[in-house]
């Protein structure tokens, strides 16, 4: 099995993702770039990020390619800075929404997009071959330090896009002790919003812990306590955002897609009246979009697949329930802060609160169970009794529900999701499917 998952290389820092591995990845990825190539490296606040930054820098420069260090930045800021620097690639050091002990390495191309599976496989192959085909250059690449100016460049870019388009709002922002610290408070304040910042210290040992996009109830409580107009919660590398309206309703990526899709359609800026989302997107959201004359194209889970489908179809908007949103007319990658700004710009354009904009969406109940695996499953269809149990569940739910089974791309988990109008029914069937999986795994261990 290769090193790269759906979101780069990820693992517990120092144990699974070591400095030696980071050096090898840097050297192997640089070997595929032009001889005068340049790589931009960014990182989040995790305590292991400086160690991995140093190792990657050593590996890339050992292969003779130059490195530009931009320091603490969100992933979408790095994606923008690659283009601004006319660089050949970028490396983001972050484990996104995962706990503090994890870290990750994401490879981005010159357009700021994730490397293709084929290009990642080439890096994997060089590493597995013990560095075969990767030789040290006669002269190491240079290292340039752009930490003080790079993040300001990205902030300026967003300020120019949204100047004069913001409503007068009181906003609670949860930056999750992560990379959004470097951008979100400064940009939002300069755009004239009244701001309360939560978890705003760059404490990598606390990143995502009870806060941020994976724990939106935290910002929800703060919005209600302060009587604020809006809440925004970012994840560790700020490529996703979750919102909370003034009533305390959590507005996830599905509903943000609905608001932005209907906005673009009203402006004639939604090609084919099509939105791209994943298999996880709620049926209620799909039907709300259909009611507005907007179609939904589903992809496997992962913003990589959303981005690929957007390019293939020439579509303008796509995203995930988790809050990864790609506004392709502005960027090729998920950008939590840009998404939040686009959402608020639409609130200002219509002169209505977020609660009104999402009101047409009537979500179907969704149940998700995660079954932990001792080792990756080569094929979950081989689990005894599971396929027949799924057929029974689908027959019971009919056209008003669905079943989705998939392995996690970042953790040793099998995810079991059911959706339907009847919450009691989907709870019962989700429990039954989970029991089938657990019994089969226990029998395999015996």
C-alpha cells in the first residue's frame, strides 16, 4: 500500500511521519520538477511542523531545487502563493482536522491543486525503490525566507476581492489554534466586521481540540451567548469552514453550497446550472437545489475528486459537507476564509440574514457510525453478510433514503452512513449494519 491517501501523506508525527520520511518525500518529489524548479513550503501550528519543514527543505534542496519558506499559512494561502511566486510546486505541512499528534504532507502543483494520483505514485515509487532515480545535485538549491511578506500578499488578495461587499455584522470566529490565525482575524477586521476571536493562540498542541470546524457547537454557544449575527469555524489548515446563523443553526458545507449555488444561478454564473458535491451530501440539500433548477453531480468523498469533476465539467462550484468549498472562478482549491467572505457578501447583496438564505433546505436525518479496523480492508464487500444487509436496508428505506459504506481515506475506519426521512428507521438499520461488520471482524480475529 502506498504512502499517499486521499489527502496526502498523514500519520502520527515522529512515529509514522518521521523527519527521515519527510526528507525522502522532499527529495523524491523534487526529482520530478524542472532542474531550476522552486517549491513553496507552508505549515500549520502543530509542534511537529517545524521539524518536518526542515526535513522537507533539506530533501528538496539536496535535489538541487530552490525552496521558498512562507511559514504559518493556511493551505489555500499556500495555493495562492505558489502562483504568485511562479513556483513549480508547493508543500503544505498539516494534518488538517486531525488531532495534534498527527501531521501531514500535501503536495500542490503550480495551479495550487493537489498533485494527481499518478504524480503522487511516482514519488511513492521512487521512495519504495530506495531512492532509485533520485540523486543529490552537485549544488544544493537555495533557501529563501518569505515569512514576513507572503501572508500579507494573500490577505491583500482577499481584501481586494471583497472590499465594499461586507454586511455590518457581529461575527464570532473560531480559528481552532490553527493556521487561520495568520489570516482570518486580520482580513475580517479590515473589512469592517465586528469580531470576537476564539482559540486564537498558535498552540499546536491544542489544534482542533474541542474547537474549530469539527466542533461547531463551540462557536454556536458563543454566538448565542453574545447575540452575534454569525459564527465561523475553521479547521486546522483553514481549507474548510462551518457557519452558524444568529438562531444557533449550524450551517455546514452542504447548505453553504446551496446558498452560493442559488446566488451564482441568479447572476447567470453557474454553468449548466450544475453543482458538484460528494456522496455524503444530504438528500434534502439535493432536492432543495433541484427545486431551484440546479442539478447535483456526486463524486467520491475527497475534495480532490470534487476538483477533478469541476474541471472536467467546466463547473463553477463544488464542495463537501465538511465545509470544503471550491469557488472555481476565484480559486482551484478549497478556501475556508474565501468561502466565508463569499457567504457574507451574498448576505449583504440580499440584505438578509443567513437563517433566511438556508431556510429552503429541509435536511434529511443522517446517521454515521465509524467502525475501527485493526488493518485496512482490501474490499469491504467481502465482509460476511454485509451486502445482503445493505440490500435489506435499501429496500426498507425506498426512494426516501440511502445507504453509503466507505473506508476512511485518512484513518483505519469503515464508515457506515444512512439517510432517510424516518430517523427511527435509519437508526435501527445503522445499528444492524454496524453489528454485522463488528461480528464479522470479531470472527476474523478468532
